[in-house]
């Protein structure tokens, strides 16, 4: 497996485990507990990240929860301070805590903002607080604050019930909301969310086809899944589909609040003891430099070796491998309890039926080569 891992393009950092919401589909195991990342963890991470960033044109640190803003402005600023100037800082937030002071913080630190909202109020109803109260109005207050300050924002939208008519409705909503980028996550069986994620194939294909149609009629934003699909299909028409995926894998280092590092699958971070696999961490930045932890993926053992074996099975058996690069590690584990399986329900919902839906749209609209 030598030479399979590249220098990362970004790292994910968990400034706190706490989240002020209790979304019905959340996968995080400790979101009711406040465990803040010590500044020493950020300092240890930055020693490697600053060296990496000096070797590439662009490097990002993504602050991801829990709810990162629950750490507070002063504390988050202290965590950001060790990172070199020029490194981009991103935050993924539920937006309920955003106010004018947070917007001033974002501008002062030149942060990129991603918010989480699932569409109109009735579609965002699964985002609620611990009393069961809906979060939508508070999310919209946060969005209004971003608009007042002229701060652009991206959106992650979770879809629990994909169906054709929903594709256009969501797209029109997000065009009106004013985000510059949209990513769609069909609900996953993952972490502490054990809800069934099997979906009707025709409904999922229809959802993606209608979303594609709406985007083509009015490309008001970047649309992650559709644009990646079209990029891949264009390469396939040229006979170059085997060049789409990088030959080396971005390890996506995720640094949990206590310094433990998980590679390739952020959703595995924060689990203290999983049957057969322990806590999934390959090391801790407080005791081992981050670059040394990432280098361990070159000679994988344990769950990581099993995952790489599963990826090779995907490569050998799945006609969609060139599009997705193999089922995600966390989906393998949380759907099957192991990593050397191949097709997951997540594959079907967000890779296979996605590509099929885009092609269905192309056929229906008479698109020709």
C-alpha cells in the first residue's frame, strides 16, 4: 500500500463536542457534553499544518462540531491563533448562534462560512433544540445577520425523504436564500443515528434528475453533486474517466477535541470504544506529530487495512468506482459493522442513483454528445 496517501489539502478540527441542537438524524455521540479542545491540541496540530501549508498553494482548517460557535469567540480565536497567516479558516455551523458580533469575528478572521439548513421550515423540522423546539427561525436570524454584513455562505442540506418533486422545490428555495454553494447529504445511517437509510431507487433517481433540471434552467449557485457528476461524465465521453480520481488519496485528518486523529472518515472521530476496532484513532497530536500519524496510513493495520482491502474490492467489482473511489469508511462500518464490504446504501443514494438521475435528465431533455 506504499504511496497511497497524499499531503492533505485540509484538516478538520473539533473545538467542542457540545451542540446546542439535538437534530433527529445527528450522528455525534457526545453532543450533549461540553468537552473543549485544549489550546495545546491546536498548537500541536499547527506545527505540522503550517509546514504542509508552505508546500501547497492553498490549505484549509475546517472547524466542525459539535457546534463550533458553542466554544465562544474568545476561545475559538485562541484555537485559531497558532495557525500560520494565509491558511484559510472555514466553519460549519447550524447558524443559530450567529449574530452581529459573530459576523464581525468572521470578517476579522477572513473565515469562510458554511451553514446547515434543510430547506423551508417544514423540511428543517428535524433540526430542533433539546426542548424539542424547532430551530428554523433562529437559523434564519443567523442567515439575516450574514446578509447584513455581506458575508457569503455555503449550505449543507440533509434530505431524509428524497423524491422527484422535492428536488426542484429545494433548489428554488436555496436560490432565494442566496447561498453561493450547495451540498446535498441524503440522510445516512451513521454514528448514533441508527435509522434505516434504504430508499426507493426510483424516487432517489427522480430527485437527482429533477435537481439537475432545476440547476440547468437557472444555475444560480454551485451545486456539489451535480457539478461533480457532469465533470465525471464529460471525462467519460472523452474516454478519460480513469483520470478523474487522484492516484493518491487525501487522508482527511480529523482532530478530535482531545487530540486523537482519525483518517479518511470524520464521522468515526469521537467514538471511544467500538467493537473490534477501539476508538478508530491512529494517534494523538499531543504525543505524536500529525505528519507521522498520517504517514502510518502508508503501512495500514487494523481497521484501516480492512478499509483499504474493501476499496480494492470496490475497484475490482463496481462499475461506478471511477466516479466515487469506493464506499466511505464510516458508511461501511455503520451499515455493516466492518470495513471490507463494498456497496452501501449510502453508495446507492448518493453515488449510483445520483449518476443515474443525471443521465435520466440528459436522456429526457435530449442532451446529445
